[in-house]
C-alpha cells in the first residue's frame, strides 16, 4: 500500500510518498513560494538527481497539480499511475474541540477546518485548499486529516481553560488546544518502545524544539499539559514567535504604536522571538555561531530561549507527579548538543544528569543521560510524516 502525505504550510507544501509494507520513503519533495514570485517544486528520489520545475503557482491547488505531475513524470516519476496511491494523509493545523483523532475527510470535517481558520489563519486555509485540490484532481481517493491539535485533547479542563470570563469560552471556544500533536504522539509511542516499557506505565516530558517549539507533559501515554495554546504563539520563545508575554505588552504596544490586531499579530508571530531579540536571525545555528563570536544579542536570545525551556520543563516535572524521562526532538532538539547541554545544566538536584560524551550525537536515537540520572534523557528524532501515513493507513484499511 502506498500512501501520500501532504503538509501544506502558508506558502509551502511538503510531500512524501511512503510504501507502507516496510514504511519506507519512495520519494519526497517540496513546493516553495506558493503565491509568491519564484514558485518551484523540488522532487527528490534517492539515487537520482533532483527534478526541479520553476513555474508560477498561484495557490495550493496549482502546487498539488505539479506534485502529481512529478509523481507520475516519465523520467523522474515514482508511480506509473495515480491509481497506485491508496490514500492521502493531510497535516491540518487546527481542528478545535471536536476532533481528537485523525478522520476521513467529509464535508463536515472540511467545515470544521474552515471554522477554525479564525485560530489558524496562516495554516488552515492552505490545509483546506490542499485537501480540496486532491479531491478535485484525484476524485474518489480517500483523504485523511490529521490534526496538530488532536493528540492534546486529553488535557483536563483546569489545564486547558484560561482564567478569563467563562462566557468567552462558551461564545468563542477560547481555550488552550496545543500543537505539534503528531510529533508529541510519535514520541509518546517511540520513547516507551526504546526504553522497553509500557506506555501506560511511564510519565515523561517531550521537548519539541525547532522553528516552532513546544513542550508536552505526557502521563501514561496521554497529554496532560502542553506549552502552546489557542494558537501556536503561546509558550516558549521561538524562531520568530514571542511565546508568553504579559498580555498588557500587547495592548500597550497597540495603543502606543497605533497598531491594528493584524499588525500586532504579525509582530508577535513573525518579527519576535529569537529573530526579534537578536536582530540577526531566527535560525538557531546562526545564533549559536554568532554568540560564539561575541554577538551579545544573539547570546541574549539564546539565554532567553534556554531559561524558558527550563521554566516549562520544571513546571511539567512538577505537574507529572513523577517523571521517568525527557525526550529532545525537532530540528534543535535533535541536532544541537549545546542547547541540550544548557537546558539540562544544573538540574542534577531534580534527577536530570546529562552525560557529555553521550550527548555528542546528532539526529539519531540515543540515551544521553548518565547511569545515575534518575530521569533518563533521550534524543528521539520525530517522524510526523510516518505518523500521518500510519493513521491514514489504519483509517482507510
Ligand atoms: P520546523 O519547526 O519548521 O519543522 P525544524 O524542526 O526543522 O523546524 O527546526 C529548525 C531549527 O532547527 C532551525 O532553527 C535550525 O537552526 C535548527 N537546527 C538544525 N540543526 C541545528 C544544529 N546543528 N544546531 C542548532 N540548531 C539546529
């Protein structure tokens, strides 16, 4: 069985075709700059040169047409006909309160995605367009929606509610939803497997640190708390997102600088975080290099990131009533030994003891704590595409 996984961002689209017999990747690719001059698709298959097409692509529907063309291309294609693809799994950002599991796309599901554009204005429209393009171009093929919010639906009300007048929850469903759910879910299955314990028998903190970052406190396989909220803006400092600030900062700035809600959103989502503080870059590799050379604001941005990760980690260990492990994942978590070291530094008193030698790994599964460390520390590369493909397979089988 071959499953196509599609992940539509606001102006990009990633895809991966998987063979579910052995869960291997047959080919994958990326469409960049959708709706912006310079659109292009890069189609990659192991052992052959990349196939690149640069053509204007106005929207996600145009992009999907190029994806299907690449998949069936005479020379670079990986299927003879689209009939070989059994189903399509779509990553969708926001599913609100109604969806706690992946679902086969129906009119009702699309309505829920449309209804949550209000909380995911950058992602839900592209996600929906991707689904509709597939429905149109390959009619009859099952589409499955896998929501970033779904895995977090197990949080209790006293964790997901905000302490604002209750009527706003009733009126607008304003509450914490959490994101990166597919990644945290993958870790919640893979980590117990690596440790050789039952997932019902362990508590751990999953640290997804990447361009966007979130922590999740996972108790017996279920999310108890997570750091992102109504939208992916809450929580940690991120590449370009502010994470938590005193809400008054927002109203004060809007008044002083005469900003519309949209302009304020743009500042908090795209011009803040590590980029806003450093004035240099949102990329943590650049920041580490610059800090090393003495760039003070890059160092400040990194210090601010680390203290926030520690703050949530400490809080979640307290919330879990006992923590067996912590797991680093995401671009930064998987690759940066420096950041893992700084996050774990001076936490021996709460049972977290990093082994510096074992920590010298990149991008692969590893136990990186000392033998004495009460809380085991792991690197577990995430695999959201695999998770989406598995969910798609199990729903359409
Ligand atoms: P996304 O949230 O877009 O999926 P990723 O999980 O791919 O992003 O993470 C991207 C981030 O990971 C970037 O900030 C990048 O600099 C960082 N990163 C990747 N490799 C390293 C590394 N070796 N050291 C530090 N940061 C790294």
